[in-house]
C-alpha cells in the first residue's frame, strides 16, 4: 500500500484555512517581509515551500536538499518549512497560495499551470525533448530557457526560479499502448490544464483532466482507463497496483517549475536573495542524477512487488507516435499565441543545435 490515499479534501481544507488564516486579506496584503526596513533582518526567518508531491518524491528530495543548503549557507538564519502534497492543496491551489504570498516557494507543474500560463503547455507536448540526456539537461538548466519564460511567470506574480526534470512519462493502462490507434477512445487521465489534454487528443484518446489526488481511486473504480507519470510517481501513488501494463514510449519528460511569489523575491534583502540563488544553483546540479536514481530504484520496487507487464516501444513504434503527436503543436500555438510559438521554435532550435554538437556520443536518456 502506498503511504498516501486520495481522500484529502477535508485535510486540505483545514490546512488551507489555517495557512490563509495566518495571512492578511489578499487585496490589502503586502508581500511578507523577510527583514526589517533598514536592511537588518530579524533572524531566524522562516520560508514556506509547498510541494505537489508526497514525501519520498523527486520534489521532496529536491526540497530537502534545498532546505539543507539554505539553512547551512545562511548559518541557520533561514529556516525552510517544507509542505508535501496533502498538507496544503492541489497544484492549482498551491499556485494561488504562491501568487498571494501565503507560501513563499512552490512547485508548479506545467500540466496544471498551463491554464494560468499557457506558454508552459510546451512541456506537455510530445517528442519535443531529446533522447539525449545531456541535451535535455543543458536545455533545462540554460538561462536562455529561463529568460523565455520569465515574463509569462512575472505577469502572474511569480518568479520562475528553475525547471526540474523528474523523469520520462510512462503510460499505464490495462493493455499495452503500442500504436496511436491503441489510444482510440481510451479514457486517459491528464493533468488539469486544458492544453495537457491535447497531446492525447492527437492520438484519438478521450482525455480526462483530473487532480493528482483522485487518480488512484478513478483507476481503481475504472472511471478512467490509464494515466501518464514518471516511474517514481507510479510507484509511490500506487498506480501500478491497479493497472496491468506500463508502456515506455519516452514521449515527454515530466518537467516541474520551481517558483516563488515575485514581490516577495524582489523584496528579499540582498544577502537572502543571494543565499536562495546559491542554494538553488547547487540543488539544480544534483537533481538530474537524483531523479534518475529514484526512478531506477522505484522501477525495481514495482517489478518486485507486482506482476505488471513492462512494454518498451521500438524506435519504429515511437516514430508513429511522434508523427501523430505533431498536430498538438499547432493547437498549442493557436491557443497560447505568438510568444508560445517563439518558445516552441527556440526550444526545438536549441535542442537540434546541441544534438548536432553531441552527435555520435552515446548518451541515451533511460529515465
Ligand atoms: O500527475 C500529476 O498531477 C503530478 N505528477 C507528478 C509526478 N508530480 C506533480 C503532479 O501534480
């Protein structure tokens, strides 16, 4: 049994009321000061960091690493309070809490966030990223990529602090999904943003946008036929218990963004902003390896604990999905506009250029 079950509504409501009750009303509220007016801070200061995933997840590993680093760099002057999924709210609620300053830092996954910031829907498209590990790692860590997204986030009162790779999306269902035709009419759970459904609509599926906390029960009750998530999440959320097959097609990596309230970040005293930036940079260097290790060990656990079938698509099979996926790019551009088109084209150029530079080097991205 996974350590989490989805009946969270009461728990979430209570926690939200407590947290919001601590804040002033949104319209009258200044961003919470982290130091005094004269630049001298009253230490220690506590920052709240909200996660979209439960304890043991990639986001939790990231947050613990950040906590250790920030508390050490600041010599204990900053304390980071980490709130795993289930303690504050759904992804959409966490974004609201960040925008109004109730939490200082949070994860915001594009599959949910694209209803607020349509441009991030690019990360829900299939076959955009490379099969080459270094290409993806360099892309996600690049300032050029962050610059492309900083204005869209800022317009929604969020500061984009980084993109975090969490592993390839793996499809689970009660049958193998080897061809786009296998998706015909399939009720596949997607993350809640409208754009997140488009990649699967392109295969003829019947997407079912659903909050993360509801996926297990919807699979169990067969209200949905399948879902997509990285391996570590399939393990810790127990999805493998209620599905017969995992199909590995490497259509997209699960990419999360780390954000803060923009006004809060900009009002941070200089030394605190520096500590945060330094700690984020250190964690960014480690997380790619850590998520890969976590995904590998969780796959082992799934295969030890169950008889689930693992289906790995051939390159020919993947190519059929790639071709079928391309129409979703047009929908993305139509819905998200010119800035989104520029983002997609720039990313494709950056990936192609880096792939050429690394041509011939054997660096497949297993996870
Ligand atoms: O599928 C989801 O909704 C979630 N999956 C992961 C791996 N992280 C957060 C997200 O909300």
